[in-house]
């Protein structure tokens, strides 16, 4: 198992509340049910965040989003077997200020449209996640926008960050 650097906080979103809500600095929440991919993504995220927490199911993801108030949420579209769009809507409701990135194996624009309509800020195709995830996070943190056709063909959608005019959402 990958051990994070001493100065970083890491854990599972399902741990006791007292341990998790004391993080300082930038926090990421990662939801994926595949352990190997989770570890790889956690390693990538630990290069950018002070605290990275993981969740292996929808309930843990929702609990972590509410308790941790993460800056970025990375959720696998296949995290839940049932209604994945409902999970995205509920994540958005619990962590309105977080940047919500959804990863998927689907390269269908209809999937991207539905996921973004449910509340995702960005949709990234899994086959290109190693190169596109950190770039998308960098862009969202720096300027809150990523125009995917010009910058990367593997990030679906015209913009990876919600615009300042999106009703009901606040920017940090």
C-alpha cells in the first residue's frame, strides 16, 4: 500500500469523524471501487493536495463530501451500480463549492451531457486519466476553466469548470 509523505494527511472517508475533519490545506476526495486504480489516483492527487481521502462506495462518498468539505471531488461514474447521476446530484448538493470531476470509460457525448447536467464540472475519459486529471485540476484551480477541444481531446465537454454565472454555486 502506498504510504503518503509524513506532511500529508490521507485516509478513508469512512473513518471516525474526529480524525477527518481536522485537515488543513487543500483536500481531495476520491471515489472509486477498484483498489488498484484508487491507489494510482491517490498517488497522483497526493502531488497536489495536502489531504486525500478515498471512498469505495456511494454512501461513503456522500458522507465524506459532507464531512470533509473537499476542494476537489473525483468520482468514478461506475462507483454505484444503480443511478450514478443521482449520486452526482447528491454530491453536488453536499459539497457545492467543490470542483466535481467525474471519470468514465464512456467516450459518448450524451453521457458527458447527462453527467454535466447532474452537476459535474468536468468529465475525464479513464484511458487518458494519467495525463488529463492533474492538468484539469491545475486549470480549474488557476482559472476555473478548461476548454477541452483545444487543450486535450480526452477531457469531454467545452469547459471543465462551472462558470461564475452558474446559479446556486459559489466559487472559492
